[in-house]
């Protein structure tokens, strides 16, 4: 009887030992998987950051963050670039995908039929984040502001969607050539049109030297 009981206990101990070793092995594998996944995420972030930096490097000279102008106007102080010209952005009301696509289609059609080489043009970024932030509604407001004189078109991602919606004004006139405005809201439309496409160019030409001398 004693021998049989001993054999049972030994068998149970061996089983418990095997289960414990298996549990340790599973935990070790899970830990290794988590570590590998974490390293992959870090590599992806570094790669994404590097690509974003290289794609936007060439645009740094003429980039203006529209979200910063409110603070600058309130404090009445001039700072170095990025230069800001309008009020902080407010997210426009959401519009249906059908209406959004119609606005983009009309803008592209206008670009093909009315724009001549060397004429002025407003490009509105249609990258993923800019589009979600109301780029289509912004494009529609620019079209209303400039009428038939200036083409308003959608374009591929400008590489700065994190600060979107973004707008580039293509014009050989004014103090800055082809400026890129980031963080543009509906309330910024008139300011951008006036400064880069209207009488406001003369005012902007005076502002830039003053800012650059600070």
C-alpha cells in the first residue's frame, strides 16, 4: 500500500513539474512575441517620421501655420517663420461623401477648362487627414471667394496633413512665391485670398521684410 501511494505521489509531482515548465515556456514565448511586436512598432514610427520629414523638407521656407496667428495678433509680437496670417482653425461641418466628391470633381474640371499656363491657382490638399478635416468644404468656400478668376483644385497629399487642412497658393506675384498655408479654417479664406491674390499683396509685401528683420 505504501509503495503504491509513493508511486502516485511521485507521478503527481512529475506531472506538476511538467505543467510548471510548460507554463514557463509559454510565458517566455509570449514575452518574446510582445518584445518583437514593440520593436516593429518603433521601427515603423521611425520610418514614418523619416518619410514625413523628407517629404516636407523642401516646403519649409514658405510654410505658414494659420493656427498660430491668433496668438501672434493678441500679443502684438513678431516672430520668425513659420509665418501666420489668420485665425485659428475651426473644423467645418461634416458633409456627405457624395457632395465632397462632387466639389472635387467640379474643381478639377474647372482647372482643365479655365486655367491657362502661368495663371494663379489655389491647391487644396486632399490627403486623408486633410479630407477628414473638411478640405472639400474649404475648397468650395475658396471657389465662392475667387469666382472664375482663379482656379481652385484638389491635389495629392502635401506631406503636412498632421497640421491640415493645407492650402497652397500658386502665384508669381506677391512677397512669397507659392506659399503653403497649414491649419487653414473657413474663416481664413478671405485673408488668404486678399493677401496673395488681391490688394492684400501690397500689405503682405510690407509685412514680410519687417518680420524677417526681427
